[in-house]
C-alpha cells in the first residue's frame, strides 16, 4: 500500500453576482493524493491563489 496525503485547502473562486458584478467566494476542499503527487498538487494550489490549511500523511 502506498502512502497517501490528505490535503485540506481553501481556494478563491470568482463568480458572477447578479447585483454586485463579480464576487469572490472561498471554497474549502479536502483531497487525497499519492505521496509522489504531493509536490505538484501543492504547486497547483499555490499558483491558483489557494492556501493549504492542513496536511496529513496516511498509510504506512
């Protein structure tokens, strides 16, 4: 069994509001990725303006 990493992050998402034009909403999510894909996922979240809140290493 390979190790997995559980990432909890927050990402800004722009949406079209009816009255105010553009609004920014924050989206929280939790995602499991393999340990090998941890660095590319961290880079992707950072480039999109997100913040990583918590990282857990799972498995043995």
